[in-house]
C-alpha cells in the first residue's frame, strides 16, 4: 500500500481532519489488499462522517469518469446504516456487472429500510433495460423479472417500493409486466396510477397509446406530465396534436414535458409546432424549444454523431421481433 493511501485512511477516521477531494481520489480503484484495509477502518468511522464520505465519493465519481469507487460502494451495501446503504446503491449507478444483480435483489427483498428497498428496485431498472436489449443472459433476465413483479404483487410491501419495482420492470417486454402495469393503472391509488403511466412509456408498446392520450387531459398535472413524457417515449405521431395542446397547459412542468415529447417524436408536424413557439412570452418555454430544436437539427445532420436513445433502441428491437 502506498503512503498516500495509508495517510488517507488515517485521515478518514480523524474527525478533526477535513475530507479533501485530493485525498479521497486515492480511494479510487482499490486493489484487494487496500479494500480490506479500508473495510477495517470503515467500521471505526463515526456515522455522520461515513455518510459525508459517501456523498463526496458519489460527487467525485460523477464529475470525473476516470475515478471508480465501485468496490467501496459494493462493500458499503452491507453497512449497518440504511442511509449509507442507500447512498452505496446510488454510487453504483454506472456499475452494469451482472454480479450486482443478486445483491440488489437481496436488498429489495430483505432490507429493513423502505428507502433502501426502493433504491434497490430503481437500481435494477438498468439491468431490466440491459435484459431487454439482450445484453444479459436469459437466467439473469428471468431472475430480475421475477423479483420485480413479485414485489409489485406483494401488497404487504410499502407502496413506494411497489411503485419503484413496477417502474424498474417496465422496459421488459413480458406479459406479466404488462399485466402489472395495467393493474397499477386501474388502481385507486393515485401514486400507483402515476407509476403505471411512467411504465407505459418505458414499456414502448404502442398499445398503451389510447390510455396515454386520455391521461393527457387528466385534472392532475402530475398525470398529464407523465403521460406527455410517456408519449415521447413511444414516439407515435398520433400523439402530436394532443401534445401541441399541452404547450399551453396551466402547469409549466407539463408544458416542458410536452415540448420534450414533441422533440422525441420529431415529425414534421411536431417540428413546425415547436418553431411556432420560438416567440412564446415565457423565457423558460423559449429556451426549452430552442434546445429541443437544436437536438433535432443535430439528429438530422448526417455528419453529426448521433446517440440513439434507449427507447429508440428498444422500439427497433420490438419492431424486428414483429
């Protein structure tokens, strides 16, 4: 172990020493010996200090892609504090290794904290996406689907956990997932219904469109917002006239969601309606429209480097299946 690493570990345990970014970067990419030393020291660190360290490591990793604290975050999934465990899950947002699936499912099913369970469900969403894109083995896909749908169907689970499980499973093109989405949509629980609308968009099945168009007129702005977002995910031109109406919605968040959705659909009618909003009296609307039109222009330029969004990739896969 390097002297810098040993000094960093000593500073972590000393409450009188500030948490300096220049020192914390020494915790990146620890080898097995260094990780054992970190774990031994970690148990002696005061709780608030541990939480602060987790926050700083997350920020550092987000701002510098060369830094990797995944082995520390994985280790902290077993921390005695629920807040630390939740932050550890957050820190693993880029970790797509299948070896993370089982620990997340265990936390989803067995953790004592509702917050940790919900965070674990949300973290599994990226693996559901990878499964639908055929980037995971079928055994992993089955395990993820079974765990998430089972949690949604378990009415003894907290509503927040059930919601996040439903949302996480949404990208899976499976009958049991579609049944869960429909059940949530038909629920009397407004939060579950909102999650169902979100899930319809992530599910990328055009058969959800009639329900989404109906919810664009819901009295609840949160439902209108999610419905607009979902219409954008589906990418169906039939939704364009309805989304155009929402540009003048009474809720600014709904307006912005409609603008983004029109940009995702990207038809000539959608583009024309956005161009007409460049003189909108609202600066927020004008800025959103300008950004959306800029993205559309970049996509239409054959010389530009186009990143295909996940929903478009899934649509392509499902069209190929059909």
